[in-house]
């Protein structure tokens, strides 16, 4: 496949990743306000585990 053909797929995936990043930041903030101090890495690991289980 040509790079030109793949480019839209790649940008769509990048957009999805960006959205996920924003959601994860919100999760970190929300947990922080609940007094549950999780780092961004800890939340990303949690989300990663959930995504793997969902597949």
C-alpha cells in the first residue's frame, strides 16, 4: 500500500489516541478530586489492561 493511501488511516488513529489522552487526563483529574491519587502512567496501565480484556 502507498503511504498516501495509509495517511488517512494513520491520522484517524492519531486523532483517536489524542481523544483517549484527553479522556485519561480527565480520569486522572477526577480521581485526584476524589482523593484517589493515581499517576498518568498508572491510569494508562489500567486503561490498557481494560482495553486488552475488551478485545
